[in-house]
C-alpha cells in the first residue's frame, strides 16, 4: 500500500527472482527488478544469466566513473539498445573515438553558447504558458505539454527553424524506436552477439532509416547555407574541431550526435519538468514558496537567463525532482579487468550497474530519502558528488547538463509565476522506466491562472 504522505515511487523487489521473471518484469519497468536492499546497502551482487553487481557506494562509483574509466565502458546491453539509432556518437563511443568527439563538441556547450540560446527557451516557455492558459478549466496532461515545450527548444536550437528539417517526422521516429527498442531483450541480458536479430527491434528499421535520411539532408543543406543568426547547435558542431587533431565531424558523425542531442536534450528535460510539476502540485507549500520567488523575479513575464541567480529555490525543486526521478534510472558498465569494489571481487565480463534510482534513495546517504524536500539542495557542497548523479559524472558527465538545467528553470519559473497547479484526484503518475523514467499515465493537473497581483 502506497503512503499518501510520500510522492509516488517504484515498488522494489524484496525476494530473489529468476531470469524469466526478471525479464518479464523488466520489459514492463526496468526499475521493478531493483532489490529493495539496494536502498540500504553500499553494494548488492547476484547472477541472472550473467554475474552482476549494483554499486551504491560513492567512493566505489567514483572509482568506476573517474579513476578506472577505461576499465568500465558502457555495457553491451546499453550499446545494443541504442547503436541502431545513434551510431557511434558521444553517448556510445569509447576510447580515442569518444575522446576526439568530446573535445570537438565541448565548446558547443560552453557557458557563453548556452546563455546565447536562452531566448529560445524563454520563447518556448511563453508558448507553453499560453497553451496551458488556453486549456481553460480542465485537467492538462503536463507531461505531454513539457514534451512539446522541450521539443520546441531542441528543434529550434538545433536547426533554427530550418524548413528543411521535418521535426514531426524525426519526433515520431524517435518515439517509435524507443517504444520498440527500449524493451529489454532476453538476448541482451544473456549476452548474445549483436548480429542475432532482436524481437521487436527489427520492426523499427524503416523509421530509423527515414529519420537518418531527413537529418543528413538537413546537415548537407546547412553546409551550403549557414543559418545567418546566432549560431545554433548545428552551426557550432559544423564549425567544431578537435583542438589536438583538427579533425571535424563528417555528416554521419554530425547526424548521430545531433540525434543523440535531440533525444537526450528534449526527453530528459521534459521528464525533469513533468516530475517537478507533479511534486509542486503534491506539496502546495513548496509550490507557494517557489511562486513567491518567481513572482519577485519575473512578475508575470517569461523567465530569462539573467533571472537564474534570483531563482535558487526553483533550481532546488528541479534538483530534487532529478533525485527522486532520475531520467536515467540505471547506468550499466561491463568490467574489462579484475578489480575490487567495496571489498568484493569484480571479474572481466561482469555487469556492474549504478542503479541511480536506488542510489538517490539510499538510506546510508540521504535522510528520509523518499520524501520530497528541495531544501536538501540549499547547501550543495554538503552532498557527496557521487551520491547524486542525474547526469552521470567523471569525464563522461552529460555534456548538455548546464543546457538542460537552464531550460528547466526557465520553463518551471515561468509556469509557476502564472498558474496554481493542483492534482487531479485518482490520476497519480506511475514511475516506469524503459529507457528513461517516465510518468506513465501522464501528469494530469488543474492549472488555475493567477491574476497579476496574486
């Protein structure tokens, strides 16, 4: 029975499961196979077809993601799921191929470039608020609205409204691929070679080919005709080069990275905002405090980059939403060499996971971990860096983290300054992870418009 004083959560496993039961559960919700003990221990190990370990100890996680990065590449399961869609892009590539791409792309997400793109976020926040207002006195699925708002942002910062790029086609192809490919295949868990066809994944090939063709055409067109405005993501990537080798991305590399940024850049931010709005409706006192902050900074206009220093509590709400509902609920690595974590032996080929959902709710690291409390982040320095990983960490930390956080604060502050959000009885979202941790069933809220003097 769920506790009505706590926000929704995933019921975790309290007894051992076999491989078939685990697979069946994982196809519905990957997080449902996490053992509850993972929220109370530094490490849990077992064998389900292959040896696996779940690591919740910040020191051991630092060892994996920073000190011994090369010994813990992304797992074969992760690569097999995503390679058909995003190739050998930054998210998947390893070693030298990853390093040169990262060096070439890093300047694209500099503080200056991210700030220059803020007006696009402000305009999207304004359009989102207008759509919510037009809905009138009825429930709004704010999860769908946040997907629309963040896709507005990512398509504008990627292609500057370029008519050569069919946004709807790419959006539909991405959703179709995630729906099919995201379901964990037993072949992946058992380590079958990549060339063995995966049930359900074969079906999505045509949509993927179409998506890649559309992106290739848009990139080739831009090479011939720059956007002519503030450089957008594609302009910056076209101009980018590895400072060490002077290598630049070819069309296929640009396309794979752009599709990565489009997927990661809109869905993860949309999820953070959806969960943040759910939590604000769940806790009216938090919402009222954030609204007071937003009103003081903005009045009723849309938030801008210059407002961010005046919106610390809004940022804390985003941080706490990312703690309770991290978009990437699990990251998985495959050990390459013998090692020791938390005094336990790691063998080459072992799957070593960081279940971020369990890490963020671990009783050894957080006080009352299932409670919604944005004040945890009032003193960020008190939080162990490797106890909180919504964007990963180490050299492979998400390259777009600052972009996502800026966008989320701009949109959330704009909405809270204009509306009072309340839950719809009996319509709680269900946290379900396939590739990302989504609010299944939507985030249905009543949005009451506020007057200028509210």
